């Protein structure tokens, strides 16, 4: 048994609205994938250590296509 992010694994969707303009924001993926050029290719367990959040949290960045504002959202991992 392990903990997985339901958003990363397509189990569920997280709909977030922009605080600035109210439009639906688009999921830009895990925030850890933006650290450097190779981050998206690293093991999730390795990048989870450096994000500063508890083990059961996966941080995603949501971006508003209308105004360009971005927001970090903590997604709780589920036990599978």
C-alpha cells in the first residue's frame, strides 16, 4: 500500500478558480517539476523530500489562462 496524489494519477480533479478574475484555473502540474530542467524526470519520492511539505501532500501549481495569475494548491495524497 502506498500514498498517491489523486490529481497526478487521474483519480480525481481539483477545480480551482482565480482569486483575481474568477475564471477556472488550469492545472500546471506538480510544483516540484518547475525547480530545474531535470525535476520532472526525478523520482517522486526524491522530490517530495525537498518541497517542505508533509509526506501526504502533493503541491500543484494552477495557472489562470485569462489573467496569468498562478496559485500553489496542496493536494492530499490518498492511501491505495
